[in-house]
């Protein structure tokens, strides 16, 4: 089987690399399954305390390989959405560790929305994002209609989806779509440094923050205040909370274990 997804562990970071550069990292069935497997490995490995996603070659991820989508003997569009992209987005959001995305080039269609589902998104200055779906008569999937309006506002998201406009990395940062844009040659170094930093922080506390952010998408203020109270109590029961307080009192740098 072709290795469409590279997975390796570097320190406490699980690196997932899209590896179909000749096809701009477009997904096919086998590649989607390998991505799901890599996310499962990273999530289950206790030594992995942050996940890092990027692409090989000029593109980050140009979405679905359309030749497979229209192939009568292929998986079919319903299976592609429900068994490929939906599980990938769900696993990214449910991973109890931070997911850092380094967008090294074009992020189109499902590729753009996989990036937007991540916790921290850093893009190379030459990268761009486009929903792309409307140009071929499709609708945004992979959580695009969920995340993009919450990131940039309803009106902006509506226009970007209907017009399929390209959004430069600089503009994506400006409108709050992503966290940061860096020079192309510094992308991997700077983005991985962020992942490495997060991998040495209180992993369980970060996981609880992530859960709260997920819950905030549908909660009322009263519900969210209650959620915060519950999660804060959970945070105080972690090793890293005790270590953080002790280090603060003792005026030293804390040594977190992710426990």
C-alpha cells in the first residue's frame, strides 16, 4: 500500500504529514483511512502530548480527488463524506491534546476545513484557503459550515463559500480565520516549535480547555458557566495543577508530565 500519510513521533509530538504531493495531497479512500489511523495512534499514545499536521510538497491539502468521487466503482460521495471526512474532523476535535496545523500551501475544499478544525493554525505566507465547493456545484463539508461562520462571522463565511474566493494567508490571519502567518522558509520550524511548546504544557488542562471550547459552540452563557465550573474542578485534580502551583510558590519553572 502506498504511504499516503507519514506518521512519526518526535519528542512528545505526533507528526502527521500528507504525502501525495504529485496530486497536491488530494485524498483518496486509502489516504483517508491512513489519516484516521494516524489520528487514532496519536490520540492513544500517552507519550504524544501534541499533534502536528502538515503537507508534503507545494500544497497542504487540495481536498477530495474528484476522479475517485465520480468513479462509478469508487466509494461514492456519501461514503467519502461520512466515512472519510466526518471521522477525521471528529477525531481532531475530540483528541484530548492540542492539534497544531502548519499550512504549507494551498488548502482547498475539505483541505481548508481540516485545517480550520485544528486548535492552532499557522500558515506559510504563500499559502491560501478556498472553500472551492461552489465552483463544481457542491456544498462545503468537513465541518466548513460549522467552523468558518464561527471564525469569521456569518456574512463573511457566506460570501467566501458562495464565491469560492481565495483567501491569502495574510488575509486569513487578519480576519481571524487562522492564528498566525510566517515566512515560507520558517513555517515548519516555527509551527513545530509551537507544537513542541504545547507538548510540554499541562496536557489534561489543555484537553479540558478544548472540551470547553467545543461545548461553547452550542451552550448558553449559563450552561457554559456551569461547564467551566465543572471542568475547573477536574483541572485541580491533575498532577500538573499541583506541580504548577508548587513551582509558582517555589519560584521555579514547573515540570509538567501531562497527567
